[in-house]
């Protein structure tokens, strides 16, 4: 199996930009000085214009780089995609599974 990297994530986002879903599982909270769970479900991904190198143009995505991002496949009954976690939090980018 091919290793999943940030390049894989970038390619997945670019390929599926029009029907991309995102679930932000946790984010860094500066008031508590730690990562906290968000409890949010999947929603349609929206574009952002700031910090494009770190957000890859998607709200809720945050890549820290320097081999500190861990990317793994994600799949459940409804969606499939990639789960990412790092020191700033965790999120899942996915697309709905096709019904055959």
C-alpha cells in the first residue's frame, strides 16, 4: 500500500473540491493552551483566503508541515476520505460514498 502523505491530502482536496465535506474533530484553544474536541459533524467544506499554505484553501484544515501531520484513510457507512491529526487538532475531509 502506498504511503499517505500531505501530498495525498492536497491531491484529494483538489480532485474533490466541488463535493468535499469536512468534520473538524478538535482544534487548538489558546485560552486553555491545549487541543479541545469540537463535537461537530460533517458539513460542506468552504473556501478560505488566509494562510493558504497551511489551510490548503479550506476552512477547518490546518497543516503544520515538517513531518508533524499524520494522515490516514477514513471510511464509515456514508463517507470516505482522509483523517488528519497534528499538534493543532484533527479533522476529516471526505466525500459521500457512491451508491451502486
